[in-house]
C-alpha cells in the first residue's frame, strides 16, 4: 500500500513539474544560451556539417570519454558476473553449423554490415550517425556469422586488442591537442571545407576510435553471452 501511494505521489509531483515548465517557457523559444551559440559558431570553428558531432566530440568530448568508460565498466562487470559460470561446450563443425540458407544469408550480410558500419562512422561529421551508431552495426556484423558457424567465432583476444588500441587512440588524440597549447580533445588539423569528407579536423579520427571500441566491446559481450551454458 505504501509503495502504491509513493508511486502516485511521485507521478503527481512529476506531472506538476512538467506543467510548471510548460506554462513558464514560451513554446519554440528555448532560453538556453550555450545551445544557440554552438549553432551559430560550430560550423565555422569546428567544420562539422553535423552539429551533433561538434557537440559530442569537440564541445563535450570529456563527457564522451566518460560514456566510453561507462560502457567499458558495464561490459567488464557483465564479464565478471558470468566468468564464474560454466560455459556450454564449444560446438563442433558438424553439429554447430547452420543450414545452407542461413550460411548464405550471413555470407551476404557480413560484408554489407561492415561497409554500412564504417560508412556511418566515417560520415558521422557530415550526416546523422557516428561512432556509437556505427559501432553497434560493426558488433552485429561480428556476431552474425556465429549464428551460422558457431565454431568460427571471433577471437576474444583480437577484440580486446582492438578495443584497447581504439581507446588509447582516442585519448592520444586528445592529448595531442595539449601539445599545441589547446584544451584536451580540441580538434586539430584545421576545419577544412564544410561538407567535405576530409573536414572537421581530427573529429573523424575520434569517431573511428569510438566506433572500433564500441563495436569490439559489444561484440565481446554478445559472444560471451552466447557461450554461456547451464550452471554446473
């Protein structure tokens, strides 16, 4: 009974808060100053046609580094929780392979997903997308073949190397800005021509590092879950 009334009280308070904001703020006229300043200056100062990329990597790059750390901590925690459980026996080539249709579909989709994933990552400064979205597509591309050929799953050690090197590259790119008396993660190499593939300085490199790190972490996590069997 107490829980029910507590939930009702919270919902009522939250509704009152939203109503107060609704009547206090004029519709279509956000009072934020920083957001408008970024919209006015980001294209010229950063060079990214996608303003979201400017915010994620240039204006709040340290927050993005924190998000990567949270993802790493979450994947590590899941691995530690599952580490003590018994794993299912690794399927052999005879009894683990999928059918002809599944294998053919995977063979067609695997290169397509790789191309789409890297396209989303490398064009994140031009169009909606970027390292996080493209990394999820790369993770799906790495895990998908396991459905058809479980015995040919990617090496966890190789994924760990990709994840570690990508994270180190992200931090090294940020530290390189300090050598030129700029703030951490300040875009280097010039803004370039707005809308060109080679523009926005080092932001595409940062997104590439983010995409590889996210893809490797999610792939390792999904493969680890796929290996779990009933506890002994």
